[in-house]
C-alpha cells in the first residue's frame, strides 16, 4: 500500500526509531504537554525559571539520563537526543537546564571526578535534589577559553580560586558549580559547593532570550577549597571541551524541537487564516515557506539521527558534533523566522510559541560555540589548516 | 498477590486511522501504543500491588502480530512481566473470541485480581472484561472509580448514574476501572531501561490449546456488514442576551438534563 505523507512526520522518520525511542518521545512529550505548555508563556514573560519542575524532571530520570551508574538511567544517545528535542519543543530554557545539569555538570563529575565526588553529587543531581552549573565562559574569554583569567593557587594543601565567570546557566540556583581555572599545572576543574565562602552568583536580568532560564555571573574571591575539590582525572582544555561536545550533541537535537513547534504553529495558522477569500496555505508563496521548513526539518532529523548512531557506536568526533550544532541551529532559526512571517502580526505575540522560540534560538546559536567557531573547527578538520590558532 | 491487567495495543489515536475496505476492521499494521484507557488499569494495579507485600503485576495482551511496544510502556511503568498471545490466525477476532484467548492466558498467570479498563478506545465494545470473568468463573465488579484490597477481598466504589455503590467481593475477581480513576505515572527512564530485561512471554494459540477455528474471522460470531461516517457536528445555537440570557441557558441545560 502506498503510504501517505504525514504532516507531523513528512519523511516518515519514526520508522527509524525503536520501541524505547518511541516511549521516550511519548513520555517527554506528555511531560511537556502537562507541565510546560500551559504556563511557559507566563514564565517567559515574567522571566521565571520553573524551579518546581526540577524534582519532577529528576523523577522522570531525564537528568544525566545517558550516563551509566550513580542513579542514572544509562539510556542511549538517541534516547537522550529525542528527550532534548521534546523538551525544547516546550522551550529552550527547559532543554538548557537539562543540558547543563546532565551534559556539563554531571558529565564533568562522572567523567573526570573521583569516586567520592561522584557518590557525593551524581545521585542527588540525577534525582533533581541538587542543581549543577558549569563555569567556563568569562567576560573576556568566550570563543577562546584559553584566555581565561580565573585562577586557582595552592595554599598549603588547599586551593584558592579567584575570578569571574559569565553567562552561566543555572548559576544562581545551583548547589554545585564546576569551575574551570588556570593553575600552575594548566587548566583544571573544581567542584565548588555554592555555599563556599567567597563564592557568589549574581543573576543576570534584562535578557531578551531564554527568559525562562536562569543565567548568572559567578564571582570567586579568595574562595578556599580543600585539596579534594579538584577533578583528578583531567588537565587542560580537553576537560571542559569534551563536556561541551556532550551538550552540543543535545543542542543539535533540541533545536529541532523548537523548529518543529514553529513549523506546526505556522502550518496550523496557514490553514486557518483566510485572506483574499481562502486560507493562506493555498497560496504558492506560503506553501514554498512551509515546504522549505518541512524539508529542512527532515534533513536536520537525519543529521541528528546519524550523530546519535555515531555516538552510540563510540565513533563521534567533535567535528561531527560541530556539523550538527552548526546546521541544525542555523536551520531552526531560519524556520522560526519563516514561521513568524507566515503568522504576520500574530507572530510577535506570546499567545503563539514562535517568537519565543526565535529569541531563544538566538542564544542557542551563540552558546556552546558560535556558528563561526564551529565553521572554523570543521574547516580545520577538512583542510588540515587551523584558521584560528 | 498476583495482579493481572488486560491491556490493548492500539493504533495511535493521534495518527489518521483507516478501515480495511473489505473487512471494515481497523488497520493495525502501523505502530501500536498502549491504549490510554489501559494506563489507568496499570497504574491502579501497581498501586494495589505496592500495598500488599509479595505482589506482582503481569500485563496480558493479544495481537495478530508480535507487536510489543505498548506492553513496553506498561513494563516501563513498573509491571513485572508481560504475556502476549500472538498468532496470525487472530486477525478479525471478535469480542467473545478475544475473551476466550485472554481468559486462557490469564489462567496461566494464576491471578488473585484481574483488572481491565471498562472499554478500549479503538473498539468500544466494552464486553470483553465480563466475558473473561465468566469464562474464568470469577465474579466481576464493573465501573470501579476506587479500588482497595488487602489481598483476600476487594472493596470497590462502583460508579452509577446517581453516584456510586460500595461493593465488596472476595478474591479472585475481575474488576473494571473507569478512565481517570488514578493519575497514570510517567514511565521513567530508569523504568524504560529496566523494561528491556523484563520477560515478555509470547504464546501462540497452540500453546494455549485453542483451536484457530474458534477465533479470527472464521470463529467470529459477529460480522461488520457496513460502516458509515458519523454525522458531522452541526453548528451550535447562539444565545443573544436580551436580558433573559441566564434563564435561557438554564432552560437549555434543563432540556439536556444536566441540571
């Protein structure tokens, strides 16, 4: 029998998914539908992070879901990617929270921490009883983290941290911060309980993007930590960069969720909105936009799917992730803007999700590596000639 | 206490459904999911089992193919194991045939309590659970809106048009639960991962000792002779408030007997 095109899944990509994948989609979609969709416009408008959802997200098992042991579910990369996609269809703020918690803070401890650090933090973070953040970016060190100024010096057996971290998601609600600092032995990571004297997190207000997410500045002044606060298993930028690869993988998937939400809103609206006596979906120019969105969404899904295959098989390189993050976020933004144009004036309203996703995606395009940096990383891998070092 | 839940895997109601043009039966060739109405039964079973020490929940289902994705949902929610009766000869089985197959499978699980939804959301015949009870020789309590058990008897609030009846009966028994009685839990990711290693016992008709001629299109005592599209909803009546708006709305509500 000839299969008809399903507007919800134009390329019939659900046929690539197994029972666990489908259950992942069903579960997270229901969570978003019940807990996020009814209130997200209000949280965005009032710049509120839905902190009450942290515990339920932990009970759902989505925090660090792709890690093994320590109370984590040990799900596949593809299940993690699908969960990110469904969360971000709700709002990028939710996916950002989950990315920072699971892929940055928890992953750093899981991969580079001591057994004591893992036991102390990972089960609590997986359950949503403790929140983590990840301090790498600084006011004067963004794309080039090697220029970081935050330092850690020895004082007897203790460490003393000084410096400032900026644009830190979850910063002011975190119980623990993973802080990267320059030491005599190169760049090292520190597990900093946020109650430590000398640690301060100041929330950044007046954002026009990711308004339902908490973003903060971390200030460390003579912040004294015991010897065992350092992550023992890594030295150098490889540490933080490998965490970023984890998170970027989730972003390549997540952006598709925001894009799909925009596409669905535009498709629905185009079918209902009548001008010149018929639905605007019947005009060629509108169809061209909708088709372009559907085509790019399908391509993005295939790209994300391949990244997951590579990751589950242990063959994913940082440049593969760069291709995914670069392309999927770029296309998601293009889809959001095109959807906004179909919605006309209604497109700027918070009644519909489109402009909210669009402004969120402006941050998503920048954080975890700008388009320019990913281009240079892929360019270096293609040509063997690094253009930025 | 062995709690058995009858569950049905149905085509996703969110996807466009189609009927087979010759048999008029629902096309079930695509992906199947756990019937939403059964998620209440699974949740109820899990809650009851948690209160009686040494309890276990088993889900039982029937399908013409070996589809298990809907059962995986129930296992991820916390059921311990699943029994799937899968046989090509089952295509076209009517309600009574379904009940015969389910009863044979349930008997194997030696149940103390059998829970089912009052009806499925794809077929809506609503007759299978009581037929199962009859075939198993068990009492049935239908339309439960609340259920409690100590492992030897079951107390049920049975939904009626006027309110509810308090019903108590000894176990084993069959109880049907209405939609919305409990809030079905989310299958957590730990649950989803754990479900991978939970046993799904796939049985054929031969395993159950059922003659294929008793089921499927040949064994069905009902035949769908024709189908027609449901009447499309007509436009509503608009009440313009000319000072008597409230009275007219009350009159309307009285007319349809909701007040």
